[in-house]
C-alpha cells in the first residue's frame, strides 16, 4: 500500500511522536571519558591540540573523576605522560608511575567509578613506538611480556579493566595468563581489537606526546581497507580472553562496528578518537555547524551502528546536555 495510504511523515509530526518511535537513544551510561595524567600536583592544564581537554595530575584527576561519576558516566580511561622515557618504556610498569598513582587516588575518592587503563608503551618509549625495537621493527613477543608487566602493575594499583592498545599478536592471552597467575582473576580486559593505522589520532599524539620518532604504525595497526581482518582480530581476542572488544576509530569504521555487533556476543566498544572530536570542534569554531547537534549526531551514529560502549572526549558535554534535554521533555 504505497502513497497516499503510506505516508512516512505521519510519525514525524511532532517531537513526542518522534520520541515514541525513536529506535536509538543515548545515555550518559554509554560513555567512557578519557583522562590524560602527568606528574605533579594540582595540575589542570588545557591541551592545545584538543580544546576542552586537560592534562591532570593524579590528585586533580581524582577530583575530576568524582565529577564525571556524578554526571552518570560510569567509567574513565587513563593515559599517562611519564616524567622520562627510555628505549623499553620502563616507566609504564613503575610502581609509582603516574597512571598507577592516579588509579590509587581515583579509587580512593570514587570507588564505584570504573577505572580503565590504556596499556601501551608508546607514551613511555623514547622512540614513540608501541613496543621494543629489534632490527628496526617492533618485536612482538618481547613487547607482550612488557605489556603484561604493565597490566599487572595497573592491577596492583586497583584498576578494574586493562585496555591493551598496542596491536601486538597474542597480547590478550599473555596479559590474561599473567593476571590469573598473579591473583587478579577479576581484572577485566577491554582489547583494542580492531585498531586501524589512522590519521585521526593526530591530536591525541600531541596531547600524549606519543608520535613515533621514525616510520609509522602500519606494521602493527590495521590497514583501513580491511574489514574481514577485523573480524579475525576480534575472534582471536575473544578466544584469548578479552571481556570487551573495541573498534577504533569509530566514524570511518561504522561498518566494522556493525559487523562486529552482528557476529560476536561480547560488549562492543568504539573509540570516538581525537581527530573525530576535533573535526566537530573545529567546524563549529569556524561557524560551519552547530557543535551540540553535530556531537549528538556523531555519538548516535556510533550507537546505532552497534556500539555498546562509546569512548569519547565529548562524554561530559554530552552527559550534561542529555540531562538538560531529558528535563525539558519530561516537563
Ligand atoms: C596508544 C593510543 C593511541 C590512541 C589511544 N591509545 C594513539 C596511537 O595509537 O597512535 C589514540 C586515541 C585518540 O586519537 O583519541 N597506542
């Protein structure tokens, strides 16, 4: 029964009707908020490449975490900027490392907030690659051992979830075994399973001071042209013991998120990365689009594609906005 019996506009007549038939909705509980931690005290320094984001010290990160939790956001993911870097990235597993300190302080202030740590060496190595270099290439198996050491040190500090983002083969299994052996059977793993070699990490690499000093990451991160390979990566990580799998970046890879959701019965996370954040921020600053609408549309598209969890620098702004809109509509 086509037109005029069928009129698609009938259900678009007003906002209440549209709300009734709306398929996808966003909530603060979908979000994970990334925090950048550096050594020091009482720091909250704006990050130049990512307006709206800050470098915190462990003490101010704890205060920030409490605010994040009060907005209904269930989790943070921590990235560390160490005091010094070396060839193996040894500050990554230091007991008094900056992330380890931040985990302890956040857990003390706000024990219910889920604390996730990014497990990678690129912020800690002096060459900026995600592992140790042997013969001009990142050495896979040697790197896995160091990642496991790092994950254990985060678990000892009290983290809930470790998130390896290095893209070495077999690292999820090596980390899972190490956690079990050391008595951390309840520390979960969120694997950056399908992580692409993307230009959209640009602003983050400034913020985390983690750009590679030579070459690029195409030797370990995925080729943007491939999606079947992403399904293999995810399957392997699930087999090795990942509790949550991730697709990263989100926007250029919505098809990958969609396929992953259809195929795997594990929570799917998507990382709305720094370059995606800055596309919206920059366009809005140039007066080209409405920042809040663009933000919500981006986040909604990631959720609609199938993501259960969205890691986003917009988390706080979006949570505040959703609270307001909810109040307005329910009045
Ligand atoms: C570390 C890591 C990166 C991001 C998250 N973890 C950078 C990279 O792989 O170069 C990027 C996050 C973002 O762009 O927001 N390996």
